[in-house]
């Protein structure tokens, strides 16, 4: 029984260390690229009927909630 538990313990330690080694290798080979800064355009206007529908739906679900702004994105 001790041999079996010892074997499982050793295998788990090997898996953990090999996984860490693989992560380090992948990060050296293909480092994560920095996200590119995108130029943000002016937000598009939302149609008044859509805005009214959104506000009506929110007021039915959460009567105490207040919609301060709606942004398309």
C-alpha cells in the first residue's frame, strides 16, 4: 500500500514539475504579445425606440434601478 501511494505521489510531483517546465518553455518560445492600442471611434447613437425598450425592460426587472447611460459596444 505504501509503495502504491508513494508511486502516485512521485508521479504527481513529476507531472507538476513537467507542467511548470513546459509553461516556462512555451513562454520563452512564444511570449504573449502586448495588446495593440486601438483607435476608438465615437460611439454610435442608439435609436430612441431601442433606448426606450431597454429602459422599459430594466424597469420591469428591477423597478428601483435607474439607467444613466447606454453605450453601443
